């Protein structure tokens, strides 16, 4: 007896056997039970998720000898004939191979005649979007007003290509892609029923490779059974799929975290010995970076095996690193087919990750403000500020640096007192600059002001428009940085309110505005610039001026 492939052998014969499409089954079952039948149904979705299967089940329910029922019996002559593909009143058409208008007209020639055996004459047109415009026009009138004994069941992977005149005449059902867990559960059920030796790692790898298609999963299961001599086990499936050991990706991430180019290319050399598909390797790297980003910005899910594997890199990569590396890997994946040698394209993608880093990652804290902003506590300690003349050149007065008074001196002059408790540090910007913070945690610190730190209880306040930064994960990172810097236990709390002083972010913005104004004034008053304007009737574009400080 010939072998029947698993995808055909395990095709659902009843609605209750369908996996992952409860919304479609419920709608069809209710309409069948109430005898509220439409004349045209359209089933859409990606490949291998059951569009044709659902259409055949509906054809069985319409023609079952027990009557129009929500669940066909599966044993009567009509149900058996439909399962075996020999029911005379079910016309299955592959529109991809019959696109011409003559084919459509020939198909519709017998529409007016009553069914031979069944209750309804059913036209099942697969990949209906492949029909030509003339074919759609030929179908349209019949689709709009078919005889009462005719039902149209249409299936397509690309409903956008169907004319709106056809879409408006159909009940449309969108079938969902299967999750990897749903595919894995079904494959394990089939393996047990077929007496196939398997392990979880092997079936899980097949489920992931199926990419949401149950049919693809069953085809890969057939292939893995043949490849493994009747066994579906992790190492055998990995060899069949050309998968790589997860350790390679983790070692690549470790080398990136250390910015170790030699180790990075050394791991590529080790990887090349197994002749991998470098596109697949980049896919694995993209998945790992996505999981790192999820753990960094959302947290949780560390109990999942895939997330637990990359959890050590959450602190080794900044959020900016993870996002940038993901984009570089994504562009590298897209450009890989353009390379003569895939390994060369893969190595270049990794080298880009070493060459380009976020600006905030350079280790330099934001520049301290150079001038006092009204109503803002100035920097502690004296600071020499040279006076500059045109084009930034020091004037004679600038040769004698003038000194801005320290925060305490200015407070004494104005009679002001530092805010917060006696133990509070008045210059929160200086505190932030001393902390080892990057990425979103640094943004959180820059958006706050210190209200009090008495008794080790650090109380910060932040404006309402920055409240989205106040997450548990970022607070924990800021608290840890403060604890490391000050060498003692402390408790951090952040409330929403109006800071009494400018935040470090506002100080930096004000300082940049001051520098830009000074640069503009210096250029506009420069004698050489004025001479050029007069000689050539030139106009100075103020918006093009940039400060070099």
C-alpha cells in the first residue's frame, strides 16, 4: 500500500478537529445551525493554515445526508465522497492554472443545472486572486445572483488582489497563522499516534521552522522522520534544517559586549567550519537581540528558556546598543544576497556593530552648563569662564579668567538656601554626572530633581510629561548606581510634581541655547564677516551657525 504523507493523512475531517481557528468554526457552526447560509464565502490567510480544509468541511456540512448540520457526520456517502475527492457536485478549481476567461465561462456553463447527488452544487476556487480581470468580470454576475442551489467557496493568500466588487459579495473569514506552540502540540500528538520516537527539542525546532504553517510543519516532520531513520530528535532536526548551535550566537554576543573584534571574527571562523546559512545565523542573532531588548525595557519572561539564555547580556548591552545592533543586523540580513560571499557580508555586518555605537555610549557624560540659568542652582565650586571676542578669539579681558562664584557663595549673596533637607545634595546634575548610567536609566535621572536625601531616603521629583520613564526597572538601576556611588544602603522614591529647580536635562538644553546665542553674536559682529557681506551683498544664514564648544 502506498504511503500517505502526514499533511494529507492528518487533514481534519470534522470541524472539531481543526486547530487554531475557533473564530471561523464558531461563525460557520452558528450559521449552519440556524440555516442562515450565504451564497459566497471567502477564506483568506497565509499558506498551510487550513483555508481549503475549512472549505471542504463546509461543503460536507452543506451536503451531509443527515441534513444541513453544524458538524458533518463524516460517514455518509456524501461525506465520504468529498473526503476522497470524488463528489460530483463539488467542483474544485485551481485558479492559478485556470486563469483565462474561457476557463471561467466553461466552469460556469452548468451553474443553472440542479446538483446531481447533493443538496448544493459547490464551487471551490483556490488561489482565486490569480484569475484575470476578464475572468472576474465573467464570474461577477453569477457571484452576485447565483441560483439557490449554488454555493461559492473562495480561498486566497492575497485578498488585496481581489476586486472590491468581488469582496463585497462574499462573507470573508481571515484564518490566523498558527503559533509555534500550537504547531508543536499538534506535531507531538501526531508523533505519539504514529509511534514515532521524538524529543521536545526536535519537535520545537520543526514548529519554529514552520513559521505559522501547519502544513509546512507536517512536511518538515515527514522529512525529519526520513532523515532521522524514524526518529525526531534535536540534533538530527538541527542538522536537517541547517540550524546552528545556540552557543555560537551567545559567543558572538559576548564578543560584541566586550568590543573584542578578534574574538568576534574568531567565532565566525569556528562557525564557518559547519558551513552554515549565514542568513539563518543573522535571523538567530536578531531573535537574541529582540529578547534582550524585551528584558531591558519590559522585564519578565526570564523563566522562558530562550529569554533565560540571553538574560546575562541585559546589563552588558545598553538599550541603545541592543536597538542599534538589531537595525544593523536587519540591514545586513537584507543586503546579504547582494554579497558574492555570504561570510563576507556576515562579517561586515558584525564589524559595523563594532564601528558604530550610540553617541551616549562614548562614556562622556552630558556637558555641564557654563552659565547660571535664572532660578536654577548653579554648579558647586569656582569655574573659570573665558570671555570671548568675535569668532571665539579671547579678548584682552579674557586673558584674566573671571570666576563664577560657587553655589554656596552665590547662595550667601542672594540669601537663598539650598533646597531639600540638610543632608541633601543641592547640585543634582553633578550627582547624575558622577553616576555610571546609560540609556533610559540616564534619561530618568536627567529628568528628575533631588528633593531630599535625609537618612538615606532619596526623594526625587519629576515633571508629569516625563512620567513614562518612571518604571520599576529603571528606578532599580538608578538606585543601584546611587548605592554604588555613595557606598551605603539607600532607598529611592520618585514622585510626580513640579521640580523647584531645573533638571539636568533642562540645564543642558539651556546651556546649549546660551552657547548658540553667543556663537551667533560672535559671527554677526565679526569684522571679516561684515566685510564679506558688504562686498558681495551677502546674507548671513543664522540657522546654519553651529557652536564648536
